[in-house]
C-alpha cells in the first residue's frame, strides 16, 4: 500500500493487519461506533487492540494507551484533538498512520466526520490514503545539569504561572543565543500543528502545517512589545525558569507536565520522526480553517 504525502511527497509501504483503537471517555457516539467498528474489522479479518476507554464501550478488557500501538499498522482515534494528541505521543516514532474521527467540538486535527468514517477507513485499508506529515517537539526538563523528564509534543510546550503566582520570569535562548527575558503569564512554544491551538488564542500566527518552524508566543506579556516569534525548528529553543520554586509549571500538549524549580531549563528540539495524519480527500488546510474559524461568514 502507498501512503501519499499530499503536502510534500514521499511515501510508506505496508499492509493493515492490526488496528489500534483509541477513544475519548464519555463520548455518547462512541457507544454505538466502537462495537460497529469492531464488527466491521472482524468481517474483514483485521485484528485490533483497544485502549481502556475504547474497550469500555465494547464491554471488554483494554490496554494501557502506550501499549496499544505495539504491532499495529494503523491507528483509529475516536474523539477530539485531545485524544489524538495523546494517541500521537503513544505511537511515537513507529510511523503508524493515524485516522482521527471527530466526535464533536472544534477539532482542527480530527477533521474526518462520523458520517465519512467507514468510507475513509475502507480507503485507508485499500491504501488510498492522503497523508500529512507533522513534526513533533522533543522536550527535555533539565535540572542542575541532569535531565529530569522527557516528553514529546505534537501541539505545544507551555511554561506558565502556577495558581499562586501573578507573573513568571523566563529567559529564552535560541541556538545558544540569548533572545529575551519575558515577564508574562507564560510562554508557548508551538509547532505549526499547534499554531491553531493555544498559541492562536494568545495572539500567535497560523502556520502552514509543513513549515519547518517553531513559534514562541508570550502569554499576556508585561512588555507589550514582546510579540510572537517564528524561528527555524532546527535551531531549537531553551527556556530558563527564573521564577521561584512552584511558581511556574511545564505543560506538554495540555495533558502532561511537571512543576518547575528556579533555574530549571526546558529544552525543545524538533523530533527526528514525523506523525502521519490521514486527511480527508479533497479537503485542503485552508478549507479546514474556513470551516473551523468561520472565515467569510456574515
């Protein structure tokens, strides 16, 4: 089967024998969709691996989310962008295409509708897939010269004030060159994929998905001339926390993270693998923007 990268060429060969299934909790549509999906796959001789949430809808035992991708050739995500972000981190560098179905909400990434789901899944199994390759951020939390934690982000890395702090002090370095000190509610380092998420809400620009860049977007900066900054992703970003202990917090994709101590460094570099998103045929990135952001409507 051929995975066509619709946005800048290239492909992957393979066949679908096993599908990993990730689901959003408490999603009413999933009550019907998961059992229907399992029957559909079984009729075609395709095996499946379920995360705990998907298994709950089917009344069976499931796997920890990080274990689901093992041995899979395709991943199906039933939910919203948050479920997709979690699944993308679980899949990691395995080069498994992700077919994400929007079960409600805004969904910039989950653009396949429930009505189109089985049509698109059938296309995916037949190799008629339009793939968008997305870069991730590899994140290291460094304390006293030692790596304390490592993460991967598809959307963004956020260093923000905790509930007890009124403002945080941060220093940004790019390619070992000093950029600026930020006094702000926080700082967002986003991928192009994440440019339509928190960064956009904080006043950042929309970046075309295949642009190889990071965007640094300050959150409510004390100095109004601190504006969003786009840099080549290969340069990397290091942010040094100058706030006191427990006054700032690191959050990755809005889902995982750690409290920061004074002097901690958050180092962000582009990951050495791509996330493969299956996109609907004949729907461009700009069509998604028009639909989700209501551009051109009166």
